[in-house]
C-alpha cells in the first residue's frame, strides 16, 4: 500500500481535520486557508490534492518539493481555465492564490505518457516496428527514450508521432527509478520484462515504492531468470530468457503491463488472471494489441 501521510499533512496544513478510524479516513473542513506546505518526497497525487484544495482556499499557498510530472502541470492548466490562480506547476515549487469558486471550462487532457511508454517497451521487447500517434511529447518519456536507445532500440519522433523499432539484439542497461524527470516507477515493471530479452545481466533498483517487485515470481514462472535483493531494493535480470506461456496472476496495473509484455514475447499461450487491474490503466488494450498483430482473446463467459 502506498503512503498517504503527505496527502494528510498537506490538507491539515490548509485547515482540514482528518482522523483515521477503523481503517477509514474521516475528513472535515470549513473554509480552508492558505499555508506553506513542504513535502518530504514529491508525490503526484499528493501534490494534485493539495493544489486543488488550495485553489479554493483563502489566501496564498506554496507547495515546495512538489511533483513535476506532466499530468500535474496539465491539472494546473485545467484549474486555471476554471478560474484558479496556479503558478509554477511542472517545477518543484507551486504557488496558488485561492479564489472564491471555480467555473466551467473546456480542456483536452494531455496524452498518458505511461500508456505510451508501455507500448514503446512492448514494441522493443518483441522486435517490432510500431508508430504511436497522438502521443505525448518526447520530453515526457525522455528518460525511457535514453534507456531504450542505449539498449539498441531506434526511436524517431515528430509532430505528435513516435516510431519505435528494433532490428538487432537487445543490450542490458541498468536502471534506477526516481521522481520526474527521472525514470518513472510506473514503467519499471515493463522495463524489467524488456530486459529479460536482453543479452547479459541487468540491475534494476526501485527507490520510490515498496512491494514493486510482486510480479517477479510470475515472470520467473514464465521462464525469466530474476533474483530479488530486498536489502538493495533491487533485482538482477539475466537474459535473454526464452519465455514460455503460463497462467499468471496480475497484482497491480503496471505489473499487469509487464506480464502482458512477457506474454507477447513468450512461446505458446499465456492466461492473465485478475486482468481488471490491467484494464484500469489501459483503455481497450486487447483491441490495440490485436491491431498490432497480437493474438488476444477474452475467455468466453458462461451463464
């Protein structure tokens, strides 16, 4: 479970009253007030929650050590269209001057760079040649692009399009996750699946979240060779591994994406269990994969 202490701390700084009762959070507030909020660690949803609350609080709020992800800046743009006064989103300091109320607006949500990154990794893992359209700007996935190019993947970008292709063998490239603009933790499991196909040894370290390697046992059940080193918050991947189809269970969204990529690389059929986790983060993933040539089917439902 991910920590929520920074969310609670920020909202309490704005004047909310929050209690934990029997595993639930009970929140109360009258009119919120501006405050200086110093986050211990950049948290995307925590930054967004505090930013939204501060938009309708009395006075000025400063969020220091704020998350800088593209969707934080996109939310700030949407809030400003609604009449909020948010400045600095996309940097580590966000200033918000509260307003009495927000109004209606029109806004086109920024493309999901995590979805784009997942398909980029899938194309690289399978030795494919895929063009993504209406995708995120290159700087949203720049850390991933650097790693993929080091691994021997060709990437071309232009005018909302990105072409990813691999013709030769994959090279092992070590990875450490970090807050944006570092390598996203939400692309780490997919990258690990990719490295099972690289020739050599790769070390992947996860410094943002605990329990991020729950998928490793499932990948190993498909033939991967991955060792976990909890004290070093890392794993060692040895490849290339000839993956084979199996029945595997999905513990969370990004683990599901990793197992999906492994299934695309594996010989034989793979059955993904608890696929609702995967579908929470990826719209119409069977249709998109089928359009790229994968053979995907959903089990028949018998009444």
